C-alpha cells in the first residue's frame, strides 16, 4: 500500500511539471517544467542567483559549450568607441595629406587598445567567475578604455600620449587586481599570477615615465622596447604554470573582434559618404567606391571565417602566441581599411589634400596586409590548410600594384579592381576547399568500404 502511494505521488509530481502555465501569454510557457523532467530532475530549475563571491579557480580547458558571456560582449562595446576614435584620427591625417605622419601614432595607440583587449580576453578565458568583484574590476577596465579613447585626438595631432597612457594605466589597475585575486585563491598557479601581476605593474610604471618624463627624441624607441617587454610577460609568466584558456572560446572572442572592426569600417565609410553628400550629388565614382568597399569587407569576412581556429588551437596550444600576437596586424589592417575607405568615399565628392595615389594605397595596403597576415597567422594552427598561399599571395600582389594605375582608372577604379581581386580570391579558395572535401567516386563493382561481395 505504501509503495502504491509513493507511485501515485511520483506521477502527480510529473503531471505538475508538465502542466503549462496558461496565466501568461504564449503557448510555450510550460516548457520549463518539461525541460526539468527531461534533464532527470523532478523539479524546475532553480532561479538564477546573484553570485556575490566565487573562488577564483581555473576553468576547465575542455569545458563544453563555452561561449562569450554577456559581460564580455559589453566590454567589447567600449572598444568600439576606442577603435572609432583611432580610425577617425587616421582618416583625418590622410585627408589633410599627412598620411605618413599619421601611421605611427595610429599603430602606437592601436597597440594599447589591442593589448588591453588581449589581456582581458585571455584572462577571462581562464578565470571568468562573473561574481561581484570580477564585474566591478571589469567595469574599471572599461572606464580606462573610454579615457584612452578620449586621448586619441591629442596623441594623433600633437603627439601627446598622456591621456592615452592614463586610460591604459586605469585598465592595468583592474587587471593587476584580478591577478592578485588569482594568486590568493588559486595556489596551483600562484607563481604564474604573481609574475603576471608583477610584470604588468613594472611596465605600467615604465609607460608613465614614457609619456610624462621621457624626452620626445626617445619616445619611439622607448615605445618599441616597452611593447616588446609587454609581449614577453605572458611567455615568462606561463612558464611557471600554464593558464587554462579555452581554445574555442578564444577563437570565438577573436572572431567577434574581427566583426567589430568590420563594423567600424562600415561606420567609417558611412562618415565618408555623409561628408561627400554634403558638398556634391551622387556620382558614378561615388557609387562605385561605396559598393566596392562593402564587397571588400564582405570578402575579407568570408576569408577570415573559412578557418576553424578553435580546433587548431585545441591541438596546437604551443602555437597560440604566434596566432594571438599575429592578430595585431590583422586587427590593425581592418581598422586602417576603415580609414582608407572613408577617405576614398569622401574624395569622390570633393577635393582632399591627399594625392590620388595616397588614397589608393590607403585602401590597398590594409587589404594586402590583411590577406598576407591571414595566411601567416592561421597556417601554424590549421589542421587542414584552407587558405592557399599561392592564391592569397597572388591576390595581395595584385591589390598592392593596383594604385599604380590610379592615373588612368581613378580611385574608384582602384577600389573596384581591389574588390574584384578579393572576390576572385574567395571564389578560388571556396572552390578548392569544396573539391578537397568532396568524397571520392566509388568505382563500379566496389562499395565505399571495399569490393562488392
């Protein structure tokens, strides 16, 4: 009798979980109970709790279904502001005829943006606890990004890097605090965390000296030295005990930043469109450059996401430095392409100080650099080569040579030819990849596994 009563109670509980809540609109509102039963529990999932404090322990390398968190996506939005500022500043320098003088400040400021994003991304891949302290320290780093973005005009126009450095210092304060948490709460990687925290602290002090104390004559050599030391800190720190970054999570984060940079290029081109429309009507060169710019961006997006980097990083973790560091060039090329497209569209509507050859190369050099770096960066981690070196190098050579014909075909012709070359590279790459993956034909009298019996 007791067993029968227990059986009735179990059935009653299952019926309660399947009962839809019809008091709320929507025919699928009762699915939460069904999900709970299918997962093996006889009760609905518990409500989400606010996690005040979680021990800072390393996340598993093979954690399933690891994706970017909402906080990481919010963090990336602050970099949209910083990248937009540095891209607009480079475009302004090109328009004024100072492209050569604007490249070095662009690369320097972009290094600070990229390196701050890199440090947060790889740290979060290993130690994202998403508790209150983690969120607050992330917000501190976001504030630093905004301060850095505010200092971009002064850095580009006057060589004054003090506000850029101030924003960088704020970001580093938040990151060092995170590493000190790891040192206190993850004994297995305490030495690694202390090396990261100590190295970052020393170099942050050196950056302050670089911006506020060092004379202008040694500014660039000192920047190169400090940048090289920044790149050396992770290799030195990881020798103590490697961190447990997740390969698929890292690949996704890099892909998301590529999309952000492509979006920045669209934004920059739209600024050029607005500037051109203020002083002239829509012309055929204007339309050709605008359409070609969109085609180029779409082609570069296609080529980048042909490679599944997560699988490659999973099996070749030792090559992650070349892959991760090499993306500085890829990211910078995409940001510079935005500036080039903005100037190209703008000059189709009114006169700019930059020569047509300069404008043509402002588009061609970033595209060529992106193509070559894409091959160099992805090849070491590819399990099966997708990007063919002959195709990429040939396309890059053609793209870099096209501005030489600007006297005869104009900037709009150069942009159109660059777009056509990129489309051809995509078509050949996709076609070759499809042929290689196509199953071999089965001969008559045999099966897929051997001779027919």
